[in-house]
C-alpha cells in the first residue's frame, strides 16, 4: 500500500490515533493524511491504540463530529 494507492481514496476520511498510542503510529497517520486528499486527523487524548475503549467519550465525539460534517 503506497501513497499512490491512498490517493485513490476520494471520500472524506477520518484518521484517529491515541495520545498514548505507540510512537510508530504517528508517522503513519501523518503520511496517510498527506496522501489521502480528504483526510482529517484527530488525536484522542488520554488513550492508547484502543481509543474506543480508552476514552470512549472523546472517541465518540470525534466520530460524530466528523459524520455530522460529511
């Protein structure tokens, strides 16, 4: 999966990562955001990679906000 592949995604895309997620995920998310034309990125505070379980309130707020805009 390369940037050229990601550029083919033509729909609004929400990229999420946790504030406490392993550091390896940050550059991946940044690269995906750069490559996907309509990507938005949010960091879920006080959560690791399982954001929906680690901070469900913040996770739900970000997802619902994204969905309401698109």
